[in-house]
C-alpha cells in the first residue's frame, strides 16, 4: 500500500488515506395555532480522526418563535399597519473535525536518502554507525509528528435573538438579529520550540474565540398606478471578534512579542509591529532622537514606545485589525413597462489592510532591488522636496525600513458598485412573430466604481497584498425562450 515506506533503493511512490464519519440525528418540531413555534435537534457525530476516548461529540440545538402578528390583540386592531411580526430565539452547537486523517498519531518516516549531503543538508535516516560505508546502508526512522490521544471535537456554540417584521401588507419588511458565537477547543498545529527537534508538529485543541454582532435587513417594495415598480433592499452587519483563551504552553507563540504580550483578548490575525512616526526632515531631529540605527534625513522615524532611548523590537505594539468593523450593501431593482434596471453596491468599513506593494512603490532597496518600481518614487523625499511622506531614495536599507510597521498598514474601507444592468423585454406581440415566447436584451457592467479611503495608496483595498484589482467587466446579452 505504501511503496515509498520501504527501505533500500526504490523508484516507486504511493500514499493512501481515509477516514470514517458516523452520525445520529434526531429532530422534533412543535407548532401551536401558527403562533407558538419550537424546534429541537440533537446530533451525535463520531469521527475516526479523533482518538477512541474522544471520538464522539454530542451537539444539541433548540429554537423558538412567537408569531405576534397572529395574536388576537394585534389582529383586532382596525387598520393595523403590521402585516407580520415574529420574535425568535435560538441556541445550538456544531462540531468541526477538519484535521488531518492522521492527526492523533505519532508519525515516523523511513526517509532513506533525504537530500544530498554534498550540496544540501541531509535529512535522511541511512547511516552506518560502524563507519564501513560500503554496501547497503541500514535505515532508521525520523519523527514527523507527535500524536495526541486527547484530541477532541472543536465546538461552536451560537445564541441568536431576532425579530422579523412586515408593515403595510409587506411593502416594508425586514429583520434584525443579535448573535453571540463562541468557538472552543479550536483544532490547530501551533508553533513549537526549535529545541524540540524532529516530531515537534502536533495537533492540539488550542485557542477559543468569540464573535459578537448584529445584522439588519430592510426591504421596501411598491408599485405606482402608472406601472412603475421598484424594490430597494439594504443590509448592514457589525461584528466584534476576540481570542478568549490560549493554552499556556503556546500562549506566547501567538502574535505579540513572544514574551508577555500576546493576542489573548484581541481580534484574530491582529497586526503587530512598529509605529512609523513620519520622516526625519531636519538634522536637528536626527541628532536629538533616540538611538535608531540607520536614521538620517528622509528616513522613517519609529516611535520609542517604551521610552528607553533605543529603537528595538521592544518598541513594537498592536498596530492593525484586519477584520471589518461593519459591512453593508444595497440592492435596487426598478421596472417600467418593458424596461428594467438593477444595481448592487456593497462595502466594508473600519478595517486595516497591509499594502505590501509599498515595498515596490515607495522604496528602491527594501524588496526586489533590481525590479521596476512604482511612480510614487518620483515624489520621494529630498532636500528639494522636504514635505514628501515617501522616504528618500537609497540603495541600502540601513534604517531597516523593511520591518513591519504602520507605514504599510492602511485604511481598507471601500464602497463598490458591483453590478449595474439595464434590460429591455421585447413585447410579446413582436416576439410571437418570430416564434419566441420571451426575448430580453440587456447590457451590464461589473466593478464599475470604487470609493475608498484617501489614505489608501494602492490600487484596490479588496486585494491589497498583490495589487491586482478586480477587473471591470461589460456584458451585452440576449435571453431567449422558445
């Protein structure tokens, strides 16, 4: 089954993997007079990816709803504008088993050759302890993973309270939700100390995380006497994320300085680095500032956060949150006689992005020294251009400006016109002449407009890492049904 697991000379390779999942599921629904609704589910899942002690997990869920609009005290109100009103609440748990099929096992590899000892480091296991170096060398094993018999299901628990509503015979409708989502025993392969050596990789139930937020949806639809129809839908959501627990053994391996400042209590993927405090513009500023190796006129000045007069890795701090504070969107659909018009906008706000293209657009010597550079370099700081915020040109990065700092963190908020479409449906009297049941012509555009922060210096804040913007697309089409 595993030809490449053998010792000796081999010209074959092969691998195989599998896992099994067994699930039990039960559900109970309750409905009383269309007013009081309840549901309960229990599922029990077993996965071969976990050890026998924790192979199964039980995940219950309950929900309840009260259709207030069906109550007599509301229905008996004459000319009530309320057409629908429902209060609901839910609580439930789900499990995650997305790990390696061999995550619980200690793994060893008989890697006979393992690289060239002449040109590269040898990771092989073949070695003649007697030093004969003739004939077939005996092979041993290297550890590639340490097992964990206590590995168990990752569990997400979510509580939601919501309200659905409709007014004026559903001309105005929408919903509002507030949720708390907690994920515990997250399955991860944390970093490990180099001193552990081979086999340091190990799957564990690591961090716990919490998301809190709310979502709102609002739709208004109507039609005039002249046949003009319109529907406008808007949505808005806000979320706050934070890491709530870290295993003590790996607590200082997650973000921060690796000592006493970690990501615990902060949003996932938070950014950690130096604070760029503008450029040195006068020799006086250079001479009277903290000890910063490589400092000079036109160079980036980094804040001395701990006040010890030395700029080093102790002056790093939390400088960015890549998780949007809020998201929103709007859909508009209009129609009049045979014409129709639709548009869709969406956006995000309160988000930090890493504009890594600044390594090429703002510096000559930080990255890809021999490559083409951006035109922003034409506005680099110089004695004749002292007000520029772009560092002076240099062929050597003595000031270590490649270090991660707020210079590369920018406001990634944006509003985009995703879709704009205009259509015309051929009148049936004309379509039938050509044996057509329906014929519609349309022209549409995608990604037509972006409104982003003035502080963003890249091309597209939605894809700042590589600077490749989403393409603007135009389409002309015809829909025909026979």
